């Protein structure tokens, strides 16, 4: 009986017994185990594992001294298919037999057993890759045993030689080595570096990505002790294969960073992460080649993820910023590829969420408007929610408290002494200007030679600060604009601290109009000449306890809105986004009639890729539709309002991209759904929410419509020509109407005022060679007297520069193009672009 055989097996474990007898008993016991495993389970029972089989339990309960021999015997059988078939005689391929033996061997290898150096040498010989051996032997478990042995001291030469042969058994060509085998090889090379063999190059990287080159450069020439420490750390980083790091993994990483030193780790890791998304070693020859050169080599992805997870253990500001930049680069879409590397991006978000500090929260908040990848956005929101819960604050409060100053001590200004010179960083709009003041008072814009030579590191840090500010400002502006959909106000003292007087947020907050008190009742104030004042210029004192909120023009009468608009235009205040000039969308009679949907933006033809990009930018969810099961609508989820907004779109025409994506979509209804997914009556939607949502949709149509494409006449689908004609020169929507009103006020201040006038939906321009009409909605141009179309494409037109006038807000590129076209056509006798000249009349005017 097999039970008696096991009793003999236990007795045979004594060192004095011959080795052949235990192996015979192993064979007998394993045959019984396989026979039991082949039996069907009782009715209603699940699939039986090794521990559920009587023979399996008996083998696992053997004396510890016998278990290494049993594991070796099982592995020898696993590595020899002919022996498997000869011993167990399976029907067909020995799948069940291999599964049972692999389970048994893996369980035994993971135990703490009395392995001798001789046993381990035999074990290496058994699992070493070779002709006829199975590819899925539990080699990783053997590598773990070897690492434990190395920790105890120098191994004997026979074991070192066996490990060296194992490490050399893999092909040199990295394309012929699987990721699992590459990770094994790096572990074995690390063992050889620690004793008994030559140390391989510290980075252990196969690719030639920019980040891996930066890492090699940063740790090149390290001392032997430091090189070994880097080796151990990077080998551990290469094991980052799970979705999230375990506490055990993080604990091991922390120990290896301590042995290396925090400062060398920080410097090299920052250098590597800042290079993520940069082109690698090969110089790109075309835009597509450039994008391909910025992709991350999949063979090194695990190591990079491990490095990022480890960076999460060091909540230093330089590392936090570097991890944030790497996340942004990893999630950025590459043409024809998608996100550069979503796995690396998710690792960055995990690292930031583990850094339980305000700078990490600020970085996550900065990434909110920058990351469009759906799963990444969901993870980012969860990370912010967890951070807020840990701090015992709301997410909004935490984001405001975490807003960094980056060393700025005054609103928009920072000074620093370097090599006897004073560097001054000034925030101008959304950019940072740097000026240098010499001891004699002279100023210059470029760094002085003395600074470049004697304070090079400080100069690099100063430039990095400027870059960080420029990256942060758009996120802060986005946070402010979100207040329209998620209204919020503050006690005056808190508002001053977090907004008006904050060194960086204040550069934006002081360019907006704020409300004191309740909507439609409170006083309005704006910053001017060092103080808060009303629209008449009278200084206003903020009272303790008074509530402050961001003003929306929907809250005030038209006369008040107009007065503030004129004030901004007169004082040349440029708002970070439209506030005083913001479009307002009120419920129409047609929408009251339809009840639960709006047709205001139906029946348009949009460029689908541009629609998708705009939707992501504004926080809407949308997936490109193609010739596959991909039907969906742009959707905005607003959990705070228990509302979901849908904008109906369907593929239009049969033109496809190379990826089989429809180029165009036609639009339908806008609907507001309640928490149950049922359409809400539009009259129940808060007016401010309705206006902001419809503004988004108007933006989608105004920018993505084929009617705004000046080159459509020459290359567009014939079926859409009637729509293009109607959209390109039709009635103005809210966006166009707002431009018209602004141009009417700005026109008298233009140098070409005597040659322009606003008439209906056009800006009419009198040139030297002809007369022109520029549509204030689409920006398209007609030539009088017979309304012949004039095609002017901004990107390809010589002389068509950015707007010649400082506009009172940022973000309306179309208005800038319209004014630029007006200046171009007013001096049409100086146009040199042959594409435009061929279309112009030859006579004078």
C-alpha cells in the first residue's frame, strides 16, 4: 500500500540510507498521487488541489529532511517529458501530471527546508534551460532559494559555476528572451556580482530609451560598493510585475535604497524620470519617427515601474515633480499608438498616492486636467479621494491647502541671489520671465557668465522652478473654472490665504471678478493698482466672516456685465479664461417645448478626432467610433448634481482613417439624465449648470465643425457641401455673438479702424485691392461684390501671425485669427503668399 511506502520513505530520510531507495519510494508515492488526481471529484465538489488529495497531504507532511530530495525528484521528472510518459503513461500529452508535479515542487521550494550546497547545485542543473527541457519549470522559486543562500555567506565554487552556466544559458539577442527569463537572468547576474563572479554593468537595461540612457549616465563610474548597491536595487525593481507593489516588495526596496543612499538614488531617479517621453538614442528623421523614438521599450517597463514605486518611498519635492512629469509623458497619446505607456503612468499615480504629503496631493491635482486617459482619470480621482480621507478634509480643501508656492514669497515674484547677481522670476500671464540684476544695478535677461560658471547647479534648479510654475498655472486655472460647475465660496480670510494672496494662485485670482455675499445680491470686486475695488474704482474692504465666491455673468444684469467688460478692456486686464466675456445660455422656448432635450446643437457635421480631443479636455467621456462595436456619445458625469449629460452623435459619411475610424460624426440632442438614467426636464436643471454644459457643447460645434475649416471647399466630401456653406457663413451662435460685441468695442482702438466695420455677422474690411467679409463665427472670408470665397489657412499663410491686439481673456484662438485676417487683408497690397495672391482681385480699390 502507498501509505506503507510513505512510512518507509520517512525512515529512508536518514543520511545512512542509500539514495536509490528513497527515489524508488518517491516513484511509488508519486504514482499513487497521480492515480488519485486522475479520479473524478465527488458530485458537487470543486476541483481538487494537491492539499485536498490524501496522497498529496501525506507527501507535504514528510519529514523536512526528505523534502529537498522529493522536490529534486519531482523537478527532474518535470524537465523530462519522456520520463513523465514512461512512468505515468498518460492518455495524450501529460498535462494533469505536469500540473500536479509542478504544484508539489513549487510548494516545497517555497518552504524553509534544510537545503545543502550540494542539493542547490543539483537543483540549478535540473532547472537550467536546455534542449528537451520544459519551459515552465518553477525557476523563479529556485532563484529565491539561491538569493537566500547568498545572504548567508559566500557559496562554494561548484554552486557559483552552476549559477554562471544557468545565467549564460539564455540567448544574447534580447528579442529571443522572454520577459520572465530576462528577469531571472538579471537576478542570477546580481548573485554572481555579489560573490564568485564578475559584476555586470550596474543598470541592467536592455533598451536605449532616453530615460535608461539618463539612468546609465547618472550612475556611471560608481564606486564598486555603490555599483553593487545599484545592482541589487535595479534587480529588485525588475521584479515589479504585479498590478500594485506589496508591503513586502516596498520593504525590500526601502532597504536597498538605504544601502545605496538616499541622495544618489534621488539624483539618478530624477534624471531618469525627467527623460521619460524624450526621444532615445536614434535621431528621428520625421515627426512619426520622433514619436516612435519616444516610446518606452517594453523589455524595461517592469524595471521602470519598480523604480517609480521605489521613488514613492521618498516624498521629496524633486522626486514628486519628476514622478508627475513622467506620469504626464506616459499617458500622452502617440499618433498610431495610443498612450505612450499606460502601465508606467499608473505606476506614477500609485507612487504619488502613497506619498502622504501635501506636495504629492498638489501634483495629483495638477495632473487632473492634463491626463485624459479614462482609467487613469478614475485612478487619479480615487487617489485624491483617499488622500482627502486620510487628512480628514474635503477634496477641494485639501487641493487648496496643497497648492505649492515653489519658493515664491510674493504674488507672482521670487528673487534669489546667485554669484553676486539677483535673479528675479516674474509670472506674466501663464509664463515665467527671468531677469538678472548686477551689483551695479544693470539688468539683463540672460544668465550672466559668472552665474553660469560658479553656480551652474543653482541655475539649473532656478530654471526648473520656472518650468514647474508654467506647468502648474494651467492646472490652477482649470481648478478655478471648475467652480462654475461645482460652485463654492469661502470666508474672506480663508479666501485671501488660499487665493487672493497666495504667491502663485494669486497671479490668476487677481485677474478675476469676485462676489462678496450671495449670488445676484453681493458686491463685485476686482484687483487694481494694489487694492480690491468695485467697477467704479472705489476701494472695497473685505469684512471678516464675509463670504467670497467667483462671479459668473449669469448672476448679474446685462448692464453690470457690460460695465465690467468695458473695465477689463480699458485696463488691459487679460483673464486666464473668459469670465466677464463668458457666453450665457438660457433656456429657449423651443427647449421648453421639447421638455427633456435640446436640439440647439443638432444637425452639425463634426470632425470626430477633434471632437474627441475637445471632449477629453473639457472632462467629457468619449471613445472614437469606427467600423466595429464602438457606438457611444460624449458624456459628462456630474455626481455632485446627480446628473449625467449626453450629446448624441452618430458616424456621418463613409470616410475612414487608416485605423478604420470614421472621420466625421453628425450631432443630435443634448439630454440631462437623473441618477436613475431617466431624462430630466430641462426646466429642473440649475440655470448655471445648464449654461456651462451648453457652452461646452457650443465649443465642440464651434471648433470641430467642418464649417470652421477654411480648406473644406477644395478637399471636403461633396455630400457635406451644403452643410459647410450654411455653417461657414450662417447665423451667429452665442460664441460668435460674443465675438461680435467685443470686436465692436475693440474696433475703434485698432490701427485699421478706418478700414473696418462690423455689419451683421461679418467684419467687413476694405483693402487696397478689394473688399472682404470675415465671418465672426467661423472666421471664413468672402470677397465682395459677388461673395467669392477666399481661402486663407492660418498655418500656411505668410504674414498671418497671432492676434495683433491684447485680448481681455485667454483661450479664444478663433478671435485672434479673425483679427489677424483683418490686418492682413487691410494691407492686401503687401501680401506675398502666392496661394492667397492667386485668389485676390487684380484691380485697385
